[in-house]
C-alpha cells in the first residue's frame, strides 16, 4: 500500500463537528476514488475524481458529504455535521488513468470515530 | 439482492492446504474482476486482475472467471500463515465508470 497516503490514520469527532480526510495519490496518478468500509458490509464506492473535476459521485450521500481534488494538493473528503452513523473506515485509491488496465491502488485508510 | 455475494467465513485451514475463495454476482455487465487482500487495519492490496472468462496464474495464486455462471474464484496453493487476511473480490463494468463493486470479504486463517 506504499504510495497512496492518507491522513490522519485515526480521527475522532463529536457529533455535529466537521471531519476532513486527506488523500495524496501515488506519484503519477491523476485519478482518485473514495470508498467507505462499514463492519460486515465491505467497501462501498463513494466518489471518483480527476484533478479539479468530479467524474462520478453516485455513491455520495446527498447531504453533508463533499469531495474535491484541487489542481495542487491532496484530495479532500469533507463530512459536515457528523453523526454516529458516519463512523467507518474511509479508503482512498488512485490510478494512473481511466483505462481498463489501470487498477486502483489503495491507501491504509482513515478510521473515523464519532463520539 | 446484493450485486456481489461472498461468503464471509471465517475459513480456517492448515498450513500447506489449497484454499478456494469464491464470489457470485448478478450484473452481467461486469467484465473486469479483481481480488484484493486486506490485512487487519490496512488497506486492500491488489492480488489479481482478470478480464472476462478464463484463468490467470501468478505464483501460488490462480484466479478463475466463469461469466456464464457469474462466478469467480481465487485459489491459493501451499497456503502460509502469512496468507491469513480478508480476501475481497471486486468487479467493474466496461463503461466509463471506474467504480469497483466489492464483495463483503472472506476472512481466512491459515494455521501453522
């Protein structure tokens, strides 16, 4: 999993606060994906971004969640007004491009706990 | 019905055994199939990547895809305690979307 860097590794927030999760893709990768892993449920796709563009956000909750991948800097997954149900492991993956032979490589995740 | 079904296990085998892990799926549009290994508190690590039906071998690992039955398998030969992890199948369609659909994972324990 070396290469895709996520921070923080652990994040604790109280209900109503904001959570910001950061992801730096592997060198040379311009495509970023966010997934959420809940116990007993496996990984669920949230959003797919390229630099400065959201390509597919079909897995993002309609409210409180947003994501960006600016021209400079890491991709950010932002959760506003967190609730207990947001507690999960959030994984970022990256790939060099969109093509069929461009597998996604994952970081070690951010474990978000809501008090 | 989930798009991808995977037995969660746990599956416990003795060292040296052949392990068979399986997933079934319902979406006939899936064309690309992957197996990831995830150790506790770590991110998924790509093991195998296959396209359409057929077999692919890489060292002790063999991936099989049977599109007619909507069934994929991962075989691990000469299993080692270091293979103890959760194994996730994942798949995607052939269109523009890159999103992966994952199974829930099978927890494997290889006993020394």
